[in-house]
């Protein structure tokens, strides 16, 4: 559980940094790219926290973000709709990491507020479940 607490702290710090850039309605290209980068590392911190939760609390050893998300549905952390949105978020994160396309960057940037909210809910639920 110590490692899970450490990961929760990392995820919360990442989400604080993400929040700083997700609220800008008219970002410059640099601000947009910074927001996408913060989304990427927030996503990484959150899914790895989820993986640790599943291992420590549920006894499941899952090795991929999509596997963690599907397992969250199975153990009742996510609803069906949240699972679908989380899988879409994972696909978008993979696109931002492996390619750069201006139109794609603008499209994904527009989704960041709902992804931020989802990631915050994700971490808050895990915190409640381990109390």
C-alpha cells in the first residue's frame, strides 16, 4: 500500500499541473502543446496508480492502460460510459505520443477538459476505496 500512496501523490501532483493549462479557452500553439504534454504525463501517472490499486487491492496484475480500464469496469470502479470515454482517452493519448499533426492537436486539446475531469474522478474514487 505504500507504493499505492506514492503513486496517488504523483497522480495528484500531475493533475494540479494539468489543471493549470486546461482552462485556457484561446491558447497559443505553445500553450496548447504544453497542455497536451501535461495530459500525457497526467494520464501516465493515473493509469499507473490504477494498476497499483488493482494489484494491491484487487490482486490483479495488469500490464497495460486499456487492461487497467477494462478491469476497472469489471471491479466496479468505472461505469460503462466511463470505460468507453477512458478507452477513447487512451487512444488519444497514444496518438499524441506517437505522431504530431496540427489538426489532431487542436481536436485533442478540445477534449482535455473532459479528460481532466475523468482523471480527477478516477483518482478520487481510488482514494475513497482505500480509506
